[in-house]
C-alpha cells in the first residue's frame, strides 16, 4: 500500500455514477446527464435535466438516442462535450466575494507563507485558483498577494498606488476552468461596471488603485464603464482551460490552491477525487482553501487552521 500524499495519485479522477435509467426522451436526457457527471462532476440535478430538455425540445427520441450514443464515444476533451458543459455549469462570481475569507488569506495565510519562503531563500510564489470562472477571484488573489508583499517589506508602492515587488520574487497566479468561454473572458479581462456585475461589492479605492478604464470595447452596453486590471496586476496572472476530473492537476508546486463555490456541484466521491488532485498540486507546507460549506476529505494529510474567515489547511507531507 502506498503511504503519504503519494496515495492520492491512486484515487480515480472519474467516478462512474450509478442510477436507474428511465425510458423515453427523458430517459435519453438522463443518460446524457449521467455522462456529464462522469466527465465533469456536475450532478444531474433537476435544473440541469430541465436545461437539457429545453435544448433538445425539437429532437425526436431516436435522434436523441443516436446523439447520446455518439457522445458516449467521445472523450471529455472533445469540443462537443466542452460546448455542452458551458451551458450546464454555473459561472456566478464577482470581485471581493467573501471578504472575511479574503482578509484572512492576505493577513494570516499569505503573510505566514511569505515569511517561511523568505527564511528559506525561496522567492517563488504560485497560486492555483481552480474553477475560476471569468477570473475575478484570480485577479483578487494577485491584489492580495501584492498587498501582503508590501506588508512584509518585499514590495514598494508608487504615488499612484502601483505595487512593485522586489524583483527577486517570481509570482504566478493561475486560474483554470472547464469552460472555454469563461476562460476566454478571463483572458480578455474586460469587466463591466453595472448593478449586480463583477464590481458589485468592490470599493472605489480598490478600483482606482488596481484597475484602468477601457475605451476600445466592441458593442459596449450604453452608459456602462468597462475596466481591466492594470498591467502591474495582469503581469502575474494567467488563465487556461482544465477539467478538475482530469488525471493530473493543472499545476504542481503550488503554495496555495483555492477552490470555492465549485465542489458544491459535485457528489461526494467526485469531491474526494478532486481534493486528491489538490493534494498533488500543493507543495509540502502549501495551503488549501475551500469554500465555506466544503468538507476536507483527506484530513490525515493536513494541519487544520481556523481564522476569522473560516478554515484553511496546511499540507504536511
Ligand atoms: C460558481 S463558479 C465559482 C467561481 C469562483 N471560484 C468564485 O467562487 O467566485 C463555478 C465554476 O466552476 C467551474 N467548473 C464546474 N465543473 C468544473 C470542472 N469539472 N472542472 C473545472 N471547472 C469546473 C464552472 O465552469 C464555473 O465557472
């Protein structure tokens, strides 16, 4: 038997769901939802099945059956699956979502990690934001990391608020998502400032310091301002497509892995497999941050910490 974190590599990334198959067109939709779950973790809830029934309203049962047979032959990486999963996933996100947790990340988690890295003479810092949607959470993480570096005396702030880390630091903050559409939006990095949009809970001071107005938007909404993060933030950011049910993590050697408001859509066996992937992504001493309702599935590998913003987990071995 393998011991330590290496055991996590034996956990199957894809866990086949077992449920009764129904008859008729609804039965075909149900067959498809089971395959969605098997490939992407998204559970076949009533809401997902209703979305699919609407998509296939005009198809006959035999057309649908043929198409489901065809889909079952394709791997999760095929663009037909990736197009379908776009419309079945929830992409809700915004800047400064869960402020107490973000304050804790900057104040306790990042400060401790930066101090430890400085002591060991390691000036790299890598964060993986898994299930990042359109990139607000990932961009937020760069802002927090830059502020934490200032607090540790490892970055300076110019009169207009630009934060420049000591050049010995190499910072990488990587956002990944299964949806190609949201990853494209994150890379494009233009965020509209309206009502319940990305900036719904963002202060004017942060907007001024970290963002700039964008004027060259194709088809802008009338009367709406668009912003993107300033170059001093964007230079540490990258985004790419990655399915959390893959056999490998998107990154390894991470100091922080954060995954919030994603695992809630998965069944327990999938959550467990995905958290095994996070264990393989983290360096020893790295920190796992999950969403408020998420349970830790591999407590034997982590030291649990509690702060004002909730729990965080230090990988021990
Ligand atoms: C509600 S958003 C959360 C965004 C951000 N983490 C936050 O808390 O604001 C959930 C994201 O998880 C992504 N997702 C769902 N299943 C996934 C999978 N199997 N692999 C990677 N991302 C997935 C969705 O595409 C969606 O963008």
